[in-house]
C-alpha cells in the first residue's frame, strides 16, 4: 500500500498549486487556452496566475511570458494548451521550470494513430525522467472546488459553478465526465474535486481514486471509466478507499459485446475483460452503477449520509406514502432490489391506526391524504416507524406537494424533528417540484429522489455499500503454500495430482498397466469403480469403448481392462496408450465447473458455475480475483442463480458448501502462486457431494505458457 | 366488441358535457367542493355551470340551487362533493334530473369497511337502474383538456395546466394519477384527457381505455392500475385499442409478494394474479411499464411519433454522440434492451471518416467535439446514417450543450433539415439543459430523453410497440372442436385419453389386466415399453416395485407383469389394482411442463416451462390467456430463458417446436371450451422429441370443480 499512497501524494501540487501557468494562453476567453485563465481570475483562485504566450505582450490583461522558464514565482501546475507540434518542447520547458504537474489539454496523441503514439511515448518519458506528473494528454482538465482551481476548458462551468461538497469525481472521458458533473450540479451534489484523465500517459484513474481516498475533504468517490492499464495499482487504490471507509461508485462501460468493441476502438488499449471488473468491484466494495443517473444518485445519497451521520449497514426499509398506489409500486421495486420490507410491530400499527383509521400500517405505510388536515400525523408516523420499527432507511412519498408553498413548508416543518432525532438513518423523500423548494428540504438534511421505484434501487445500493463498509475487507486467503508447477504440459492424471496436492480433492484413482494392476487398484480404491483409457492419441474415448462405468467386482474390472485394450487398439492401431485409469465411481452430488483464466490486466481470475446448461446456456457463472479466502469463496458460491441446487432445492441433500468454498479458495491460491506459468485451468466437472462428503474433481486441464 | 363500444360511448357526456353541476359546491375555492367550480370558470369551460348548495344563496358569486332538480338547463355531468351520509339521496336526485354522468369525489365507501360497502352497493344499483354513469366514488375526478372540463379537486392543476395533446391517461389511484399527470406536464407531454376511477362502482379503467381508443383526439393511452374486476371487458378494451392502432402503456403494480399484499389491502378486492396480467398485455400489445418515469417516457415518445409520423416497426438503431464514452455506455444499454445496433455500411463509414478523420463510425458513431467547429457535420452525419443505414431510430447524445444559447441554436438548426426529411423515423436526443431550450427542440419535432442509458430502454419499448402495431393481433386459435369433459374426477389414463382426443399426444399406452394382455399391448405399441401399476391406493409406485422400465421382449413383459403384481400386493394387500399400464418407453427429447390454471378474473390461463430446475428453481415459466393459436404459442415457447434447450443447444437435436406449439394451442382451446368445469390441468412431463417426432405427454392430471 506504500506505493499507491506515495503516488497519490504527488498529485497534491496539482490539486493545491501555489502558482499556475497557462502555456499557450489565449487572449480570447472562449478558446481552449483562454477559458481556464478566465476561470482562475473570475472564480477567485488566490495563487499566482501566469500567462505564457511567445507571440503576445499581454493575455486577457495579464503580462505574457515568452516561456514558462521566464516566470520568477513558483509554478506548481501548468496547463498545456499548445498545438501538438509544440507539446514536447513545451513539456520539457515546464519540467525545467520545476512544474510539479502538467495538465495537458493538447490533443493529437495516441488517439490519432502511430505518429501520435510516438509523441505520447515521449511525453511519458518526460514524466518518468523528471518526476513532473502529467494529466492527459487529450483531457478536459480538472477542478478543485475548495480553492477555485478550475483548470479546465469545459464550458459547463460557464453556466454554473459546483456546490462545494464532499464528492470527488474522476472520469477517463472528458465529455462524459463533464456530463456527469452537470448532472450532479443539477441534482444539488456538492463536489470536492473533479478530474478527467484523458489518454492517461501518466496519471491514471487509479491514482486519482487513491488521492481522493486520502483527501480529507472527500467522503465519497464517483468514477466513470472505460478500462484500466495497471490492475495492481487500481486494486490498491480501491483497497485504500475501502480501508479509509469511503464509499466508491463506479460506472465502468463496455459491458456488452458491441460496447466492448466500441470501447476498444475508443481507448485503443487493453482494458481487461468486463466480467473481471465485477470481481474487482466486488472485492473492494465498489458499487458498479449502470447508468449516469445511477452514478450520480448513489453518490448524492452517500454524500448526504456521510454529512449527517454514517451509512447504515442493515437492509431493513420502511415506505411511508400519501398514496396507497405508490406504496404498492414501491414495494414491488423494494422486493426486486432485495430490500427487507419488514412489517411494523403490531403495537406500532395499532398506534398508526389510531392516528388515521383508514391508514395502511403494515409497511408500506399509507397515511393517506389525511395528513393535509393534520401535519403532525407525518411527524408521528415517521417517529413511530423509526423508533419502534428499527429501520435502516425510511422513504416518504409526497408526490408533487412541493408545488404548493404552504403545503411544502408544513411538510418540511413536520419532518425536521424526525431528521434531527435520527441522524444515523437514511431519510429519503420521493418528491417532484420546483428546484428551490427541493433545496429547502436538502438544506435540512433530507435526501431527495425523483422516481419512487428507482429510489428503492438507489437506497438498496447505498445500504449495500454501508454493509460492505461495516463488514470491512475480506480476510486474506490462508493455508499451506501450494505446489509450484513447471512450465510444461500436464496430462489429466498429472493435472489432478498437482491440484490434489494444492488442496483440490481429486476422485481417488490409479493408473494401471495390466489387468492385475487394475484389479489391485480397484481393491484399494473401493468398488464400484470406473475405468478410462489414458492416451493423448484417443480423443473421443467413449466412442471407441475406452470408458467403462460402474464396475463392481474384480472380475468385471479384469474383463473391462481387456475389452478397453482390445477396442481401443482396434479403433486406433497407432495410438500410444499410457495405461488405464481406475477411479472411484462417484454418484450423486451436483456437478460444478471451476476455472482459472489469466486476465491481461488483473492476473489470474477464478470462475465458478454449475455444470451443463447452467454454464453453457444460462451463462450463470461468477468470477473472483485470485487469491481469496473461504469467506469470499462462500459469497461467490451464493451469488449464482443456481445456488438453490447446492442448498437442497427440490428435496435433494444439501451439498458440501464448506468444502467447496475451501476448494475454490485453494484453487485461487494455487493460481496466484503459479501466475507466471499457468495460463488457464479447467476443472470440469467437480462433483459437490452431500454435506460432509466433500468434493471430487473428475477431470482437470492445466495449460501453461 | 359491440358491448365495449356501446359502453365506451356512454362516457361521452362525461368528457363532453353540455352543462355541469357541482353538488355540494363550496364558496371556498380551495375546498373539495370549491376547487372544480373555480377551475371551470377560470380555465374557460364554455357550457352551463351550476352550483348546488341548499344552505347558501350564492357560491363563488354564482346563484346557488337548492337541488340539482331545480336547474332548468341540461346537466350532462354532475360532480358530487357532499358528505357520505348525503351521497345516496344526492345521486338519486341527479339521476332524476337526467344527469348522464356523476363524478363522485365523496369518500367513505368500500374503502372504510362494511357499512361503506353497503352504501357503495346502493350507488351501483342507482347506476344500473337509471343508466346514469358513476365515476368513483372516492376518486379525484378527471379532465378533458380540449374543452376545459377540469372536473377534479387535485391541486396539481393550480400550479400549471396541461399542454393539450394526444395522450389519454387513466389511473385507478387518484393520488398516483395526479402524480403521473404532473410528471408528464414537467416532461412537456400533451394530454387529451385524464381520468381517475377510484373505487370503480360503475366506470372502470377498461371502459376509459375503450373510450380513449375511440376518441379522435387521443393517439396514445397511458394507464396506471392495481387490479381489474371484469377480465372480459378489460380484454375487449385492449383489443379495441389494438385494432385502432393506438399504443397502450400500462403500469400495473403488485408484481411482488409484498406489493400484491399491499395492493390487496389497498383495493380490498380480487385483482387477478399478477403474472396473468403479463399474458393479457402480451396478447394485446400493451407495453408494461415498471416505473412511473418509464410510463411517462414511453407515452411521451409514442405521442411524438404519432404526431410526426408513425412508430417504426423495426429494431435497428443508430447512436450518434459527441462523446465516445457515452457511445460505449449507450451501446451497453442498447444490447441489454435487445436493440439491433447494426454497423453502418462501409461506404457510409468511409464518408463519415472524411468528415471527421478521428470519428468512430461503426455504430455507435462518435463525431467528437469537432462538430462545434463545423455544425454542418451534424447534419451530414445524421443524414448519412438515416439515408444509407436504414435505421428505424437514431439517438443523438449532446450532453449539456443546451446550457449555451449559441451552441444550442446551432445544433438545432443543423438538425431541423434531418427531422423534416425523415418524419417516419424515431429521432431522439439525450440532452440536459434548461426547460425552455428543451421546448425549442420539441417544437421542431425532436424527442428528448434525459439519461442516455434509460433512453435506449425507452426506444426499445417504443419499437416493440411499433412492431406489435405493424404485426396486428394474433390470428385466433383454429382446429377441431375439443371434447367436452364432465364434472367428475379423471384418473391418469382417462386424463391422458381425453387430452389425446383434444390434440395433446399421449405416449402410446394400454391398460392390461393379465400378463397375456400386457404382452399383446407391448407388441402393438412396439418395444421397448415401460409398465406401471394403476391403483388409486398406491401412491409411491416405484418404491414398492410398481414400475418397470425399458422392457424389450415379450418374456420381459410377462415377468414384469407378475413381479409388479406380486410386489404391489405384498406391499399393499388391500389396494384395489385396476391393472398394469403398458406404455411406449420414451427416451431422448426435452422435458416440458404444461399447465392450465383458472384465474378468477381472466379465466383459463396456460402455463409453459421446461421440467426440473427450470420450473422449480429458476421459475422460468410463461403464461398466456386461453384460447390462442399456434403463432402465439410459438412466441410463448421462444420467450422462456431455457429456449436454447429446445433449439439445439449444446449440440443436441433441435426439438419439434412446431408440434409443441400446436399442442399448447390445442391445450388452450380445450381449457377454454371446458372453462366452466376444469379448474386446473397439469401435464408433467410432456417430452418434446427431436424435430419430426412430435411430443408425448407422459403424465397428466385434470381437476374439475
């Protein structure tokens, strides 16, 4: 963790610069080189501001420097807005001046092809050699709202500054980062800083996340990303945010086939398989948002909760409405989002019925439009729900009431005491109305959500984040050091043997070279057994009589041995036969598939799913980053749709989940230890036997480099 | 269809009244009895307006009548806003006056319990006996925007009148109907009429849908509902809208367990099983929205398309953005929504590369921020996409550009020629910005969507509706008249026989009373066969040796006969044994489950799913209303997640889908013909054999009343 911490610290001069230069400063305050100069001055940046432009005497009224090296005062950060052909020499001059961070708007690098790629590599070299950090190139810049460093040419700041707050936003895409910023601003979200990373020649999304994870003004981190170059650094950044108990919400695009293709052509780089990102986010409690609205809504909720208290870790939610219909709809959405709509205690229900005789009181609570006759009913309802029901979150639906000044104020007055009394609970309202009235509610600590159904999804996301923060990181994988394997090919028997040694139980088996050896092996293993020819030259073993099942006696084993030899030799006269495998005949249990793939960015990843249609037709599989412990493995097992089959569905015996979890963990440790050699592992099937009976890998393939 | 048409016509005087009376009119323009009187006068209703209040001389400046019967002029519609205790006499007086429609705000009926239920029944009687239509009671009223009939006490009209347009909104819930109305108004949606139906003592959601389906000013019908009392009428209403080619979007709540419970307590009535509604909507091309935002967004899009052209019937969509990142994100959402993001033709891509060398041109098209240097690039991109790509819909992402006056106007100018040239395509824009600028775009025929990901879902919904409209209603079920069954119990053999006669092929089988009969039966059926004891007294037949599989010879059949008899008699000495069933041994194929359930509201419903885990663990089943033809059955088959198993997944043979579809259709016809007697049918399993080999019902249970 020391690496990422040190690395994050080097971004500080960029976010808190003592002096700023604009290289390629423009006199026109609407041009790329003019906009930030205008922002710094208009919006009150208090350090030194220097314009560099060799062709002018003044820029926007400021004296112009010929070169950045001519500036006397300290320049921690410089914006580079020069044409691409001048970029390298300008960057070199900035490094010479001692600039700590270069924010590079200039485009014409990797995104335009080979020539640009070469220039970008030169930029990378300058960063490496001089220690000057480079943001971009081809980026939209960044801002730090607290000290008015608006180092961007985005026009989105022309039509409204952000509210200063506790959300840090990082985006690889400039255009989309700016979009999310405006979305949040419209939503009343308060920002600490926003950073766009563009081509990421040096500063990555990961480092920005790490910076925000250590920034005292940032409580919540929101991120938009398309891919990642350095998996290790990204993991460390997320781990740092997790340790520092900061909620992280990430929109990673490129989930679909078309999307992935578009992303590849957009970023022109290796980005890691999309499903692997799910595994990364899962590990570090980062919530994956699917839409920009979700990203901003969840950040907004987390932001509010971090300000007023903490995010609750439970999952128990109450709904209170002025419309029974809305209550039903929200209950639908709550169930779908996995929230626990536990009913109110009986005595609370009786009390609420006293307040409004025709109220729905179970949960959802429908206090009906009667509240307009007596607003204290709202206070009493919310207080009773929170005090006696012990809910983690309450959401009130008040429709379009904010359109009326009088009603709006009365509802707000009735709710303020509730907010004050329960600062540690989520208190959300689904309302529509004019922006100013919404702000009135927000100023008193209420969190406002627009659509009542989407609101339930948002609340579920926030509570999931809260649960993850409360639980803390998974304990690391333990256990013995796994065997190291060589960079050569392994046949099935060798593969199963090495995996068995690593803690992945193979079915008992022995290789026999004669009928007598087969008989001895069977006696040792215990009947019934199966027998299978071992030969690299025979692929479809069953088709040529190379497999015999369910053999229950010594005689049957002898007969089978001879029959297999005869049939296989007849079918494949030239095949080299290594012998015949005698193995325990396994019956019962549930077939699972375990796999390892080596992701180019994140290294070995373990896959788990059930056999047959589950994996092949329903794509019901899950991934986790290697290595992981049994607790994470258990979550992995529970996360597949077919889990009921392992849990005693349809009257079957419950499977040995504990041993399965241990097996997955051992596989992940093995894969991690051999990450430099192993490219993939496929254990198919691994039979999960009834509780107490463990598991048995029936077949395994290990591929090395 | 004549019933529903005639019934819909009787709502005309309510929506287009020649004169209006307010019964229980209040002098206070903010009270329930005062608000509509104010609305009628302020908002320009042009017919006679009469205030009835026996305790006053004037009401809001109008002369007050003692009774509705004192009014001389015609009163087509009267609002009833009197206390519950006066409701019956007031309704009677209205009927006496010849009022055609009574809009009943008064509450205190079925929603308060038994006493209210009795009063409500009396109201129903008045409607039935006099022909006066009654809306409500306990409703929020309705409005017809075109003739300024704002017959509601909802305050939502105080803060803004609706735009007059082509969307009719119907809601069972007053509060939520009003909420949706405001949502739509904020969204710029134009309304023809909005109706809330409350307790539905007389006028139902179905009739309102039917009315709007025949209303020349309504193109699109949006509906919120919690349940339905008269399934037949509801089906007829949806069929009418479908025939008249009007898009219907419905939010039906109560999908979840908690939601259903809350709905039941809220509406206090039988509402039909939720999944059955899916079947109803599917049949009549009504799109089911899950959230209020979805309801309004889809209605908005359909509204716009109906105004400018028609809704396209294809599924081919192009995305054009100023942000590559947004393009990737939208591609993800498009794929998830099932849209076809076909790539642009090569020559079009080459042309777009000429315009912007670094553009992404495949689809999504990323014309990059370069367009700000030359706005004609926007025009050229959209034209090329539409002209050469043949897309049904194009969506442009322009982020927050509407915040700049200049940019906004230039983009609009660049897009107007495109809108004019392609009126029949969906042309949507995902933008954020000030409301007024959004209106500028909408006035030129552009459809605006907020979140770019949600936009893809909305477009998919609209295109699905368009495809359904183009395809038209399913052809009805054909085929021979099925056998009628008696109201008695049927054993397995009888059940399979009657279903076989109805067209649901059973596996060949015969009941044998002696070993010789069994041998003859087997010879007739063809080997191999299975044999099974037939006795109502023996439940677990396999456990006592009552089942023998895979018998391949006459000898084996004889031996099996004797063994079954001996074993079963020993295990159950007192059992009455009807004989032994000899049946064809079926191997291979895919096991399906077919069922019939009789829904209290919609009658017999056919269920289809695959056997085992698919139905029991994954709940992968689908429902359709009986009867239906083979085309609808085929859609039913394709709609389950496990469909690949029937379609040759994992290298298996493709199953006989045609015969399966025919079987489902025959089952639906049989269930419909016997709807008064049959309560449920369970065919489990029905084996679907490889193409050409048909299906075989292996077991069947029919339950009668």
